[in-house]
């Protein structure tokens, strides 16, 4: 018995669905499977993409500002050439030496004030040779201010032993470099650079980090900013500005704005990892195509079931029309059935999709035993799945509903 407050269309629509229980069960199961596929694929792709991007950005900023490259120019060119002078046929490219970004403090303030920019960190980086006894390794020295740098690169969360705090006589090394040199926290290393007349200093290992990248662990060493400036003969200068943005996918657009506003080269992670970003775009395209065809199959399934219902219930529809039910009410009756089938299947499909996701995450692991991807269950995904399935059901029901509304009462009852 239905409550008296339910409209007539609801009463008849639910009655038709209950009378065809087997058909209803099959179509709801079909919709549920389709929605489960959409939820699973969307959440899986989102989780994998976020995992990939997190790994890439764990060792680099979203945007990096660099000083201009050194270029060679002819001594005389164009209108500056004197009569009888001829330019050299070959112009050699000069070697690139470490340079500081001109007026980097003002640039950092200007960039930090731009919309979408979260943090800016100065970096003095270059090549060095680290020596321990008879062992030596070529490394990349990164001089930075921990309070600013850790907001962009969470190095303090990657520490294995020791502390991430840096004094003027401290340095941080990766676990692989420490293994290669046979050192640990508290040991001392000698760093030598070729900058200027060459600088050498002895620093104490304050901590060991693990960035999850063997190459980065064996190559990078971190020191305080002023220590890096001294080693690389850059008094008060920096070789780059690392920038973090609120939305990593807007990094390229913000980088272009920075270049336009400051005239300084700004490279986003999207440009420096073009192949990865292309792969992510291809994944999004394939995921969209899968969702489209799954939704199309769900729509055809609902339409075919309701078309059968129209044939089966043509006599009842004719009687209802003879009793004074309008064509609009008949139309709404079948549109309501399509919406209910879509919504019911979507609810079951969301639950099924989550169950598959949890099972998949527990069984899929990386080489170190950690989960392959972070489980991303955004409420917007489920709201979109429910809304899309309901709308798809109503759209799919439109053709059968229109046919039912156009039935002639006399012919329907007589047939």
C-alpha cells in the first residue's frame, strides 16, 4: 500500500517495476555493473595519476625560474659593422657558468604575490665533488633555506635518520650516497667545487634522506643557502627560484605569466616532464571514452527493457488513457521508471565499485610493499555517477515513453 501523498505517476511506475521483477533486477544489475566500471576506472586513474605526479614533484618544484643562458654574439653585426669588416664564419657557443638571477629578492616577492602561487624558495645549486678518504663522488649541491624549501619539497618528511635542520656546517645526504661512501649521521665529508678559484669545505652529516629515487639519493646533497653560495662563489646570489602553485595542472599557465611579467625563463614541471604529462592526457582521454561507451550501453539496456514494458503493458496503458489519464502523465510515468532504474543501479554500482577498489588496492603493491596507488574516493565522483545514471535512464526512457504516450486507447484495449 502506497502512502496517499505519492503522485499517481509514482504509484503506477513502481507497480510496473515490481510486476516485472526479473526484468527490473536484470537492468538494475546491468546499470550497477556499468556504474561500477565508471567509478573504478575514474578512481583508479585519479589515484595512479596523483601517485605519479607526487613521485615526480617529490624532487622538484612545480615551476623553476632560471637565469638567462650565456650566448655568443659576433663582434660586429648589422649597422655596427665598419666598411671592409667581415663577421667570423663560425661563432662558438660559450660554456655555461653559474649565474645568479638578477635582483632575485624582488623577483621572488613579485612572483609570490601572483594569483595561484603558494610559495617561492631561493636555491643556489651546482656541481661538486664529495670526498671521504680515498672515495669520491660527483654530486649536485643544493643550497636552500629549510623553512622555505620544505614547503615546496617535503624533504623533512623523507628523513631516515638524523634531523632536517641545517646549520652553516651541516649537510644532508641520501641513503644511497651514504652507503657508497660508508658514512652515517655525525660523520664529516669534504666538498670541493670548481667555482671561482675553487672552494673546499668540510661539513658534518646532519641527516640521511630517502626520496624514493635511487638516482636522487645518490646524487643530491643539501646544505644551507649561505653555505651553498659560498661553495659556488655566488655571494648573495641564487641559481634558481623554486615555485609551488595551488593547482599543479595550472603550472604551465602560471609559468608563462611569470615569464611575461618578469622576463625570466620559467619552466613548469609540465614542460620538463612532457612525456609523462602526455601519458596522463592520454589516460584521461581513454577513461572518458570508456565512460562514454559504458554509459551508452546502459542507456540502450534501459531503453530496450522499457520498450518491452510498453508492449507488455499496452492494455493497461489503454485502460488508463480511457479513464482520463493524459499523454503527459503516461510520458512522465515511463520517464520516472527510467530514472528509478538508473538511480537504483547507480547506488548499487557505487557500492560495487568501492568494493572492487578496496580489493584491488590491497592486492596491488609496489616493489617495496607499499600500495600501488592512494585510494581516492571523492564525493563528487559518486554524486556525478548517481546524477549521470539517473539522467541517462530518463533520456533512454524517452523513446519508449513517447511510444506509450501515443498509444490509441481503443486499439490498445482491443489488442
